[in-house]
C-alpha cells in the first residue's frame, strides 16, 4: 500500500510538471498552471487518489 502511494506521488508529480511545461500559463493569470510547484502538488494528490482508489 505504501509503495502504491509513493508511486502515485512520483508519477502524479511528474505528470503535473509535464502539464506545467506543455500547457502552463506564461502570464501568471492561471492559478493552477502558473507555478510548477503548485501543479506538481495537484498532480501528486491526484496520483495518490488514483493509486489508492483501484484494487
């Protein structure tokens, strides 16, 4: 279970960073995609939710 959470955090954070690089808002007007750390945190949280929801 702990391994699934760790994998979810790492994969989700990586996807969040990729989303920031590919789609990110350059003007700073978008609160979710304007900063890489915020986007990585959201990605990591979603990764954990997905990793722990499936059996």
